[in-house]
């Protein structure tokens, strides 16, 4: 494989890749293309910062917060963890979540303590498994999110923990949503109260933004913020585009808008050292918000004050979660077909592939995509230009 030839003058060469979006997908690909292939990469983002939704910053009180809601890193992939470890040291952190149910704060995911506290029982782990079987409502086919939960833990726990939360989060009843929504949340028969059970659970020691800064520090990478890629795509020479934005927006909504759920965040700085018992408390049945998260648990920061964020789901706003319904999947397939037909653009990431991914899954997808790009474009810039043209010509 021939690397990109750094002897070609920059004025003649332009940029080998235009990366749209400076979140995980775009930043990982920009770093790999620049570091491994020696490609010249321009990263463009419409926001005033890098890092996408994982961006973090210090508020006016000096507390490190996540403006777009808490981002907790966890993965079972050694490759993903090792890759990101090139750009950050880590602070071990295992996230814990409580749910406000029937006037109590109980562990979620549902575990042995959850059931014993709610129902005044003293079951053992073995007895809990039998208890779940006694209250479960078996389903011949698991089609919806409701089916997933009631077939495992029955109707009462479904109503206490899942139905109200899902209706707030998605604006739909669980019976109207794909099974994948609630299938992500496990049920445990022991007392394990960690929200995640992944092998690697840690937070970037100095925050996500510092990690992204290190990732994009390669001299072959240039970053333009506060910029819509459409404003510059015909002005700056480039040979191949990496697109991480909404796929329907890329095609000017030719088949209609893909449905997303959005979030509104209310950040509050408080004069006390601690506000709640754990990093996140869910409110499945009360209030308009779904959860409150306290950042000092997550970041490990020591500070005399604390900062929390209230999350309010809503229909309009920045796209966060693709709505998993069959009709939406069918609409996406039309956009996906058009995306696959393009030779000068690669679509990667949550929004570009209309899938809900955790951060580690986006990194894994980006690394896999890089492997394909390397196989396809592991040539000199001239060879790349001959393959796909300049600016998509």
C-alpha cells in the first residue's frame, strides 16, 4: 500500500478528506487518515467546539460539566479502549443509577435489592429468579419494548419503571416502539447495582474535550468550527467526504424527515458539595424530566459546590435519538440506498446511519470504516483524485 505522498505541494494537493462533524466518528477517522495514511484532512463542524455531544467544559463556578447530558464511557472492546488510550489517561468509574419509584430510591437496572425493597420481601438470588418467572407474562413473539419487559419481569415492574419513562423519553407507549429500546436494560438476580457491566469502565482523566484535542492535534488535520460544510464544500479542494451528520439532511429531505427525539438540558449549580446519592437518578413516573445527573460523581472532581442537569425529552431540537419504529426503518432504507450509491462520500456515525450507538460503538464503527477506506484509498493523492475526482466531480 502506498501512503499519501507528502512531497506533493499543499497548494496542488488541497485536502484528501473533508470530514463533516468533529464528534467521535469524524475525529477518529480524521486522526487515523492523517496518522496512518499521511492524508491531509479538513474537519468542519457547525458548532463552536469539537467533541460533538461528548464535549465537556468548565462552568462559571469551575465545575466540569457535560452540556449535552452525561456521557459515561464503557466498553467490552479492548481495541476501542486501547485506541482511545493513546489520547487520554483514565479515571476508573462505575456508574450507578437509582430510580424514584413508590416514594423510594431503588437500584436500576432492577436487581435483588430493588425487588426486596419495593415489595417488602427477603428473597435470595435463587428465589428472585423463580419470582420473576411467577410474575412474567410470556410472549410467543417479542416485537415491542413492552413485550421485552413484561415477558421478563411482569406487568407491575413494567408500569413502575419502564412505561412512564419510555412515554416521556420517546413520546410513544412502549407497545409502539421496537424491542431494541428496552432490550438494552438488563435485569439482574444478584445485588450488582452498577448500571453497566462492561469490562472497561472509565472516564477520560481530564475530560472528553482534552481527549478530542489530542486526537485532532496532528499537523495534517485542520479544523473549522462555526461552519456549515455546505458553505465551503465548493470553495476548498477535497477528494473524498466523510459525512457524520443527519443522512436525511444531506439529501435535502428528498423522502421526508427521519424522526428523532431531542433533549432539553437545564443545568443548575448548587452551593452544597453533593446533591444526590449517585451519579444519576431516574424519574420514570413523576415530573416532566426523565433524570437528574450530578457531574462530580462522573468526573471525580473535588469542588465545594456541585452541578446537576435535568433532562427534558422533546420532539423538536437537535437530533439525539433515532425513533426505532418499522416505518422509520423503511424510510431510512431509501436514504441508505442513495448513500451507498455515492462513490465520493462515506457515511458514518449515529446520525448518518440512523442508529443509536454508544460512544464505544461509534469508535468501533469508525475504526472499521477506516480499514475499508485504507483498502480503497491507500494510494497517492494523485491516485485518489483519479479515482473519485475533486470535490465529487
